[in-house]
């Protein structure tokens, strides 16, 4: 009797699944009007008839492998997270993989200084003015131990596969001709470059001793920029090329260091720079990729670059939101269209925003530090709570669902004013399709056309983004 009931239940379940197909995509929606934020909607089911736009995905056309999504753990970001009474909750949200978590898989770590420092900018080899330290005897990451490393360790305990991209804003002052972290140039001579290569190795090894792996390294943040009010250092394409070829590349190989070397780390508008750096095959052999910032130029520059040099990885490493735009719908739309969909469609293996967290005053920043004074973090931490900004949702539509190791699948580009799409398959076989409707006035009706089937989706509201998962 009992077994008959079980059998009947089993058969009806199988029948139900065949009838229903159980063939549906889970739907997560964020709307420009903020009425839905990562809202888990009714599933999108397979249909026989379809109307509206066609969003097609071609599984046979496999593109780049994804390394991860996230933002920068600047000194200010680490400080504000570390000192928050809700630190654990924040870190779980940012780095966790649960239903309510953002699922950040990649962060960028400034090496001691940037324009977003809560404490006085520093490097790992600050010595009295007038001295040199070619053997790096006074090298130390102690200042990172105050709150940066503790935050990284807590993040790693939540997500042990979290990747880190490290970036210096300046070499130690004694290695520069102006003896200052702000502005100035590197002393362009062999023994200084040789020491600077050792400096990167010591940094990677010191972090390794803390149990923290540095996945990738850019050699200089914004190498075309020089400013006298915060740490910057110009590095020409010729210098970057020679430094990798003659010093850093061979040293990494000799020391068995697998940290990926990424070149450039500046605007889309200056793609001549990374082209020049890797035009020398002896340099290129050590280079894993090119890092891009989105402050000027066309957002398809990495795709154009890939068209010429397809064996070099594309990495999007920085763009910030700030008080110049506080409109949720416009931020969500731009970040989704140009950055998350835009960059992955243009071959980016990772997409990183600037500060992962800041306080309500665009800081905390130490006094008299120039650079960005109106930047906004992915979250804003204030007293004993924190807010999720539009950047959080734009990031979440990818970071929660598209995991490291995922492969992008070709999908169509409906039109400039209408739908933008990106599709991925995760290592566990789940398919993720992100669709943005950037139009400010009209809803979009479309079907997902994949695996020779149609899944109808009606009325994606203006300036909204939807992620489909199956
Ligand atoms: C690139 O980005 C920086 C931000 O660091 C900006 O100040 C600069 O003007 C941009 N470069 C160009 C060529 O527009
Ligand atoms: C939105 O759609 C309308 C109607 O088709 C069109 O006129 C407009 O140019 C589109 N673009 C934006 C950015 O709203």
C-alpha cells in the first residue's frame, strides 16, 4: 500500500515535470524606479509562440573565461569597514555567496597609497629623506596590518577563492627624482629598476606569508597621470616595457611567482600605450593582460584591442560613481550597459569598480589629500548601518550569478537604444543571461532564444536590468 502511494507520487511527479517541462529560467529584476531591487520574480517559462525582440544566445560560440567581479579595497574602504559596528554583516554581504549576498569574487588592492587613504599615504619602504635602501632592509607591510590585512583575512574566510589585483600609486619616494610620493618620475637607472622588481617580489611574498595570494599585479595606476596633491607616478610605455622584460618578468620566473602581470591600468582612450608595451615579444612573454579604466575613450577599446591581439587578456580595473550623478536609474543603466555588459562583451575577464565602501562624506580621507573628493562606494557605511548604492545592484546582477571560471557565450546586441545582453555558462552548467533595457521611456518585450527554444519575457521596464538563471 505504502509503496503504491510512493509509486503513484513518483509517476505523477515525472509526468508533471514532463508536462511542465520544468523548463524555466529564474528571474532577478532591478528597476530604475527602485520598486524592485534584485527581486526574485516569477520564472520565465518556455513558450511555443514568441513576440517582441529576440535575445539569442549561441552556446557553440564560447568566448573568454571570467576571473571575477568586484571593486577596490582602498585604504579608506578597509578603514570604514573595519571600524563599522556591523563589520561582520558588511563582509558577509559583500563576499558571501548566499541568497542575500553580493558574491564579490575579485578585489583591487592599492599598495599602501592612493587618493582614497584614511591614513597618511605610505609605501612598504619609507625611509628618511636623503637615504637609499637598495637591499630593501627596511621593507615592511606592517602598516597594512592595522586594518587592511584583517579585512582581507575576514573576506577570505567568507570567500576563500577571492582574487586580489594589487596596484601601486607610486614607488617609494626614495626611488623617485623628486623624493615624494606625489608627482615626479622614477629614477631611470638599472639598479633602481632592479630594486623595484625586488620590491614587488617582497610584497607578494610578505602577503603569501599572511596566507594571502596576489592573483595579479598592475605595475602603476594610471601611468600617464602626474599630480602634486596625491600619490601618482608617470611611467612611460617604454619604461614599462623594459621593466617587465629586463627585471620583473625574469625575476618572477626565477622565484616561481605566478602572479599575473597586467600592463597599462588607464583610460580606454590610450590603447596605444599597452600596444607599445607588448610590441616587444620579449616583454609580451611575461604579460597576461591589459587593465583598463573607463574615464575617457570608447568603451569598446578593449574589444578593438582583442581584435588585434587576441592572446592577451582584457581586465577592466576601475570606474567610479560619485556626486556628479546621484540618479539611481541613470547609474544603474550606465553601469550595466557600458561597464558590466559593455566590458564583458568586449572581452573583459574581470570587471572591477573603484571603492567597495566609503562613508557618507566620500571618505574617510586624511587631511590635504587631493584626487577624488566626491567618489561614492559600492556601499555607503554610516554609523551602525550601511546603504547599498546603485553600483551595488549593477555589480550584483553579474557577481551573484556569474562565477569565476564561467565562459561567456555569444549573444546578440539588439541595438544601441534598446536591449543589451551578455550570456555566460558557469562551471556547474548553469546558464546566466543578463539583459538591460537602457531606454528611458519604453518597456521591452522579448524572448530568450536559446537551445532552439523560446522563453517569453514581457515588459522589462525602462532603465531596468534583469538576470535569467537556469
Ligand atoms: C583619464 O583618466 C583620468 C582620471 O585619472 C583623467 O584625469 C584624464 O583626463 C583621462 N585622460 C584623458 C586622456 O582624457
Ligand atoms: C527610447 O525609445 C524611444 C521610442 O522608441 C525613442 O524615441 C528613444 O530615442 C529611445 N532612446 C532613449 C535613450 O530613450
